[in-house]
């Protein structure tokens, strides 16, 4: 079974809400970092890994906007970027645990839920794409 990449994604309210939240958090976090002088001053001290993570998060935010617009061709990039962002979040959480800080990271949880919704559509596109009538 082949899928036309120009078709729209099926409607999924939960996936769209998660995509909106992730995009707002990504763009909002970037804006906050640039708006605060003390944070902006420390940007030059950040590692290459940190910058890579920021670029991937921004790419995911752009792809999330495309998912809200139900662009089917962005399904696989969203899946890959969400998995990578989730991996970065898991590594940060493990580093915090190793440092003796216990926290509940909201963004990785939202990414895991978004990834789950993307995988649910990816695994059974025929069941989800079937016409309602």
C-alpha cells in the first residue's frame, strides 16, 4: 500500500495539541534566552552539544507547526526529531539524577507523548486513514 505524500494527515486532536505545546515551548524558550541579558551573555560559553540540541529543538518546533497543518510529508521528520529530542531530555534527566537533583522534566514527557501519537499513526495508517463513511 502506497501513500501519496501530498495527502494531509488524518485529524488527531491530541497530536495537534502536543505539537502546539512543543512548538510554543521551543520558541518561547529561545525567546526567553535571548531576552534575558544574563542568559544571553552566557551563550558563548555553551558547548557544541548544547547548540546542536537547540538547533534540533528549533527544527522540531518548525516540524510541529507542519504537523498541526496536517502535512503528511513531515510525519517521518517529526518522528525522528522527537526521538532525538527525547534522547537529549533523557540524558539531561540522568545527569541531574547523577548530580543528586530529582526533578520531573515536563518537556521529555510531552515529547514521549507526541512520539507515541506519531508512532500510533505510523504503525497503522490504513486504520486511521480509512474514510469515516
